[in-house]
């Protein structure tokens, strides 16, 4: 299958290049840009010298649809809302890594993202897909909306309890931390070394744009209340840890809770439920498509604690996008992705 990437010069695009370069079924045939036409990708990323000898091309949806079978959009928020419909209308399959098509309610998008929403007709055509939770809906689709990084870690952490309808409504609190690569390559005061080093800070308090995405999917799973969701920036390059707290409606033991999670994910190759009492660290999933989950239940308070970790650029972006592409084309879900995390 011929693959095109828009936004290959970003961090998510760089991970798509790394994965797809050795993928058994996909071949990168074109890279597209709005600002660096004519440059070889290794001029932006020297680590790709001699590996991916492709020149960045201008964005032309008609030509792109002729030259590729599927296009990954690893672009800034707001760009995909216009580009994706043009590509789809030209006959190209699209996997969008932005947030432009994740929210089905356009008013929610405009409130949380502070920009005009994509046309409703295209939002309805986009299939929002966390493969472990709704991969059946991918079949026959032309257009995948790839989930956000924080929602992926959060929803995989909460799904077993939510689907079993065991979470007490109004009880969910999500404490999330991310490495700085989640902010992309855009330079800002908050992202420079002297601000980040030896520092740990909260941001977008009660205002993060991923809140409605989390709540939208949780409603589909059976939990309908709003959540409290806070994000923190950690002085590391990549990784997300979400520590999630939720009260359980019915009596359950810690062993029973662990069994619920283990059985829910037993046939999901990229979710690893740790043994009881063992909790994952971000480095243990670095540069991989794994989501590792550790759980605990405090029988004294009736509250579950779920720790979910992912690599924000992989399972939170590029890795999951390729996982969705595998399912879209009927390939094995793990194709091109079944490599171990890097360590240390």
C-alpha cells in the first residue's frame, strides 16, 4: 500500500517515518509540506540520512490521491478540517492524527479548541478509533480519526470498569503527566530548557481540550458524568502517565478487580496489565505502541486507583495511527509495530 504523510517534519510525523520505513505492507511513497517544498527530509531530520531519501512535496489533494492509497495527517490543529475533506473527495483514504474530527458535537469543538469546527457531514463520516475499544467500527471506513494521547491513556485505563458499569457516577478524577514532546516543535517560553529543567507544573487547569473527547467516549462505554481531568508537564522528552481515581459501586476485592482488567485485555496485544501490586513507568513503554496498566483497590475507601502509561508519540499518536491503518486494510493488527520498548 502506498502511503503519504503530511507533516513528516513534526515529531508525530517522524515516528510515522520510523514505523512505516520497515512496515511489511506499507511503503512511504510521498511526503508533503506547506512550507519546505523541495527539501529532502534528511535536511530537517539528519538522523534519516541515507534511510529515507524522499523530497518534501507541495500539498495537492488531486495529485496526492493519485500517488497514494492512504494519507496520514500529522498536522497542526485546524489544518485537517479543510485538507481531509479534499483528500477524501479525491478518493484517498485518510487517517487524521489531529483533534479536528474527534468530537461529534461541533459546539464542543469550538468551545474547547477555540476555532471553527470542520463541516458536520465530514465529522459524521470520521470513525473515532481506539482499536482496543471499537475496532469493529473501522471495517468499510475511508476516514479514521485517531484519538488524542491523553484520552488514549485515560480511556484504556477506565474502559473495563466503565463498560462493566461499576464506576460510581461523578467520582472519576484523572491526574495526568506528559513529556514536553507533546507540545511539538513550536518554541514557547514554557517549553525552553531553563523553564522545564528541575521543574514540574500544571497547565490548562479544567480547560484541556481533551476533556470532551474523554467524556464522549466514556459515555459510549457507560459512564455519563463529567470527569475532573488535570494535566502536568514533566521535564522529560516523551511519555504519559495517567493516575486515575474512581469509586466502585459494588463490593469487589482487589483480586476481582485485577481479573476484570486481565480478562478485558487478554486478547489485546498492545495492552499489558501488570501483576497485582506492580505499577508501570513511562520508560517501560518508551518508543513502543504498548499501554501498560497497573491497578489497586482500596477496600477501605471503595476507590480504585489505575495507573496507565503510554509513549505519547507512539500509542498516543503515530503507533496507534498505524495500528488503525492495519485494521483498516485488513492486515494483522501488530504489523510493523511488534517491537519492544527502548531501555534505558
